[in-house]
């Protein structure tokens, strides 16, 4: 079976052709869009930030977006890493 019959576009040797519809990427291509959408991740709502962090943990909430507080927990994670990095740099000053 030729590749054109199973969804691969004929590119005439140019893999960077913006006109050809690339169906080998994830998701469906909607009208007016050039980049296909990927399926949404599983999402479970939690009542508060504290409940979301207690249920899913800070890393799963921040990095995997398991609930609606992903951006908030990412800021908390950033502040934690910045504090540790600052403490290490400050400790080097006194050695």
C-alpha cells in the first residue's frame, strides 16, 4: 500500500512544504489552523490550592497539570528553587 493512501501527504521531496497537510502529527487539523491540537490531559478539579497540593503533590500539580492550580504551584516551585540557589550562592561568599 503506498504511503499516500494511509494519510501521508505527497511532499515531492520537500519535508518542509508548508502547503502540504501533515497528518502524521498528533491531533486533528481544524479549519484555519496550521498546527494540530493534541488531546487534553486528564484533569481533576480540587477545591483549593492546599487541597490540590495535598492530593496530587507539588511536582505532579506543577509539572503535569493534574488540577487547575498548575501555574500557582509552578510559582511556588520556582520560589523554592530560587531560595535554595540563593542560599548556596550566599554560602559560597563566606567560604
